[in-house]
């Protein structure tokens, strides 16, 4: 008999609905407004290191006050893209435009952006105050004004009591806050963050994510963050750009990326997903019928232009699948199977079901809502079903 | 019990070994020299008195020791000038070495990683030749009819032969050349340690390259600057070969004075007093050097 495992996957990946902290205006979607000029525009950016193409012809607009996340696996070129915006790498091809000005050839010290480095890059010979005030001193700002601004930044990040310490006298979390304070002290229009929380442990990281969002909101700055942690991107970002091997695969809001992933890669990258492989058997009324290799007929509403006979995949989130002992009245999208494994997570449970065709499918059920129903246990024969608008048809 | 005591004893040996080394090769010789400095010159072999013997007794021996040589040194401006002149020449030469070595060390630290061992090799390579031979080579270069004159005349930069040989300038050239690696290596070590992203951060915050050098690179290389300066300054103060071979009669250095006293005047006691005082002159920089190394070890932890 199989034993329930609680560690299989956490249910926290669903994006938060409703107004977000990073984009307080519920209708914050400047990317949908064709009249709105972007604050950052990458225009056909390619970066080659010798023969190796790190970034491939990327065109991307980022808008004012966005919290924009560049997400992708290690080595996909996200740091390179960010460093080109910071001025530390020169694009091999293409243009970078910030606030309408072409800054492709502008040196880093003239750019209206500040970066928070992955290793923090705090100056070891300067105090916390000295580090935070460094950028302001370069502008020749009067001393009392600098002190004021440094104090403001320290207050925002609760660093006042460490003002006179050197970086090596601080904990990792404190160093991270100093690095952030230094990056925002000059009140730049854009703050770049390269894996800003990568060195923190999980608990501290979650706390720091909310801090980032709070700072981004109160300062009204555009934040561009690089991360390979999808959970982090989902939490903080107004939009996410998913990169893979130097390509931009999809740019969308966290909700869109979750609900309408463009490729199998993205669907699996963010959250859990069930994938049915199959061939299109019919296309009608905005619906696609798929003959799955596992042996069932699946029907899904889809705007994706597909033709009969084409190989496609149906991506289905576990929480969209209904699991029950009774055969559903509809014969569409209903598959029988046997429960192999149950992951009990308190408020919800994961059910891993083996279909007759041999595919393993994960369904998710909230425990409270179904308390009255007969509980499902191992080896039970069950039916899985879902509505026609639950899945997404993927061609790649 | 042997099983528990033998490792104990072995540990004591390990701890005692460096002290024993210091005792035999530093402290005892120092006391020999110090005793000599309190003695009087004599026309004998060895050329000083008193010599301890059991027949005269220990009190007789001690009563003959005095600070006469020290009063003599302090009374004669020649020696005081020689000390000051040595310190000055060593300080100027150290500064010049720093000026030459810093850009080299910086270039080495910034060179592609693959080149760095080769560059390091090139710095150390001259050390495979004897120090004396290299100084003699400088005579051949610097003398009025030497290579430097020849070369610069060919280029049309000078028309008269160079008058560098047997001047303090030649001594500076000799010291800078000979001690360059002692400056270069600690500088390189501290520059190489600097995280390049610190400079990116400085530039990102609006600091131009030249300013970021002074704001970030230079302060972070200070441990190397200190170590290098002391490693050059300390031996340069007592330097004898370079002023003797390259310097002229106007180059006053305490090492030369000491040599003259010892070999020309055969005044071993006075030479010993000069040496003991030289040690005291150097104690301050040596102590600074030790403390600085200590601080860096602590910071490195
Ligand atoms: N200076 C360089 N010279 C040569 N190749 C480089 C250089 N910088 C980056 N690359 C290569 O470009 C690719 C993308 O690097 P990049 O640092 O942008 O990755 P990343 O997406 O940030 O990955 P990670 O999450 O590991 O930081 C990598 O394969 C890397 O090896
Ligand atoms: Mg990176």
C-alpha cells in the first residue's frame, strides 16, 4: 500500500487574485495601453560571447512602476540581459532605450538605473552609511542633504542601528537590505536586481520578497528583477518574462503565465501541470477535440489555431480537475482511473490517479468543501472530469 | 603513562621549535653583537677587549663594558647624518618603487587569468641570477659610456654622456630595480583579491573610472601598499651593496658606514654599536609591519 506523502508539492504556486501590492491600482496594466510609452525598450537585442549566443534577438517593453521579473533556468541569459541594461555588457546587436533615450553606448555611471548585485558588492571599507551614501556623494550633493537621504533609506529598511557598522559585521539579511538601500538611495527611475534574495534562506526570502514589494510600491520605482525561482517571480512581479536558452518564451502577468502558458516548458516551469499528448481529431465552434495517446477523447475550448491531425498537448492544472466516485453525467472529458497515492496537505489533498491508459494524473481537492462527500482513499476507482474551458492546448 | 605523555611532549617540541630557532639564530647573535658594542677596540685577535676568561672573573669582565661607542656615535654628526640619510634614501626609494610597482601589479591583476602565472614568472625570473651580477649589470648600463648613454644618444634624446653612475640617483635606480618584486607581490595579492563587481557597483552608482579607482580600488589595496612599502623600506635602510657599487662619495648610507668601520677601520665594537642602533631605527617600522599583518589576518577570518 502506498503511503501519503505531504512533501510532493506545495499548493502555494497559484497566483494571488485581485489587486496586487506591486501594482496597487487594480487596473494597472500599462502594457495593454498602446499609447503608453515604455520606460525601457529592448530592441532586437543580441549578445554573443565569441561564438556563444547568450541572448537572442530580444525585443521587450517594460513600463513605469512595473515590477518586472526575468525568469529562467541557470545560464538562460537573464543576468546578461540585465547587465546590458546596467551598462556592464555591450549588446552585440540592437538598441536599448530608456525613457525615450538611446542609452546603448552610455557608460554605466551616466545611466539613470541602479543595480543591486547578486553578491551585494558592498564596499568592505565603508560603513553602512558610507555604502548607502556612495551614489549621492558622486553627484556632489551637499553633506547635510546626503545625510538626510541616507537616513531616509536606512529608515525604510530598518538599518539605522547598523549605520556605523562595516559590511562584514552584518548578517546576510542585513547585508541584503544595505544593498537594496544603496540601490534606491539615489532615487533612480529603474532599479535592477540580480537574484537579490538568492543568498537568503527560504523563510527570510519570503519576508524579503514582501519588503521588496513594499519598497517598490512606496518609492514608485520600476523594478526589474532576475530570478530563477518561479515562486518568487509569481509573488513579486506585475509581469514575468520567461527566458530559455537566450530566447524570450513568454511575457505575461503571473496569472496569464499560469492559466495560459504558451509552451509545455512554461506550463511545467510554473506550478504543477498534467499534460496529455495527442492528435487533433476535430476543430469546431472554438473547441478542439484531441485523441490522446493514452486513449481518451478530450475536448477543450481553444483559440490556438490548430489543424486536424496536428500533434498537440493539453495542459491541465490539478485544481481544475474534479475527482469523484460517481461517473459524471457528461461523457466529455471524463476519465476513469484508480487512486495510487494521496498527498494530504491539511486544507487540500493531492490525488495521484492512474488512468486505464496508464497515465498518471494529479487532481487537487480542498478538504473542507467536500467534507460531506464520501472520502476517497487508496486503490479506489474514481472518475476525473473537467469542463471544456479548463485546459490549454499547446503546440510546442 | 607513556601513551598519554608522548604526544604531549611532541606538541611541546612543535611549539618550542620556532622559539628555539629565534633563540639560536637571532637572540644569541644579537647579544653577541650587543656585547661587542659595549667593548673596546684593541690591536689583537680578535680585535676587541674584554674577552671573558675564568681567571679574571665575571666582575672584572663586566666592569670593562661601557657605552662609550654609543656616546661616540651620538657625538659625531657623521653617524647621525648617515642614519638620517639612509632613512631618507630608503623612504624615497620605497615611494619610487611603489610608483613603479603599482601600475604593474594593477595590470597583472587585471590581465586575463590565463596570463597571470606567466606574468608572475616574468617578475620572479631575474631572481634566478645572482643579486651582485644584476647590480654589476647596472654599472654597465649607467656608466657614462654605458648602454643607457649609447641608447639615448642613438635616439637623439641626449648629446652628452649620462652622469648617473656614482650618484644617489643610481642608488635609487638600484633599489627600485632590486626590491621591485617585494613591492609587486603584496600589491598584486591585494589587488587580485578585489571583487570586480565592487568596481561595477561604484560605476553603477555614478563614479567615473578614475574616481572609482581612488574610492574603491586604492583603499582596498592599502594592506598590500603597507606590506610592500615595509618589505622594501626595512632592508633598504641597511642596504650596503647598492650604495657601495652604484652610489658615489656623496651617498651617505649607514650600511656603508658600518662596512667601513668593520673592515677598513677594524673597529668591531663601533661597527656593532652602529648595527645595534640600526636595529632600533628599524624597530618602529618592523612593529608596524607585524601589527598590520596581524590585523589583516584577523580581517581575513
Ligand atoms: N563574460 C562572458 N563570457 C563568456 N560567456 C559568458 C559571459 N557571461 C555570460 N556568459 C554565458 O552566457 C550565458 C548566460 O549567462 P547569464 O549569466 O546571463 O545566465 P543566467 O541566466 O543569469 O544564469 P544564472 O541563473 O546561473 O545566473 C551562460 O551560458 C554563460 O556561460
Ligand atoms: Mg545570473
